[in-house]
C-alpha cells in the first residue's frame, strides 16, 4: 500500500512526455504554455520553434527568473531529447509541477524560425 502511494506521488511530480503533435495542438489553443529550448544560444539562433524561450541546460537553475510560477505548464525541448529530459528533471526537483519533455526539435515537423528572438 505504501509503495503504491509513493509511486502515485512520484508520478504526479515527475516529467511527463508529450508528442510534437500533442504539443502543437495544445500550443495553438493555450497561450499560457511556456516553450523552453534548452540548447545553446548558437543552436537556438540556427532554428527554434516560434515563441520559445532559450535557456541553455547549463543555466536551467535560473528558470525561476523566467518562469516564477511553479504550476505553469512548460514544454521543454532540445535537439534530440536528452538535454530536455535533464532540464525537465531538474525543474521537477525545483518544484515545477507541469513539466513536459517534448523531446528534440529534430522530431518537430512544424514551423521553425531562425534568429536570436
């Protein structure tokens, strides 16, 4: 019983996965979602999902400056999904409750833009 309760608690405060199709659909209908790109600045400038914010994985501890509200829905992505999983895990440990690993931009079939903004 205790084991079941622990697992239930962990699942509520763990990184969830979201597919590019699901993310695209939700982003179109919910302006409050934050899209966080955790790649380096040069990678972000080369191509990123429109509306995303760049915060390299090495600086993810600064996320509270950008997203102060811990119940904000955040979709995190990188190039292939490894860095985004690491960043999302760190955010959950910091108390963020609605963190989704979108995976990598290499799986994003929709529009991307270039430039630093």
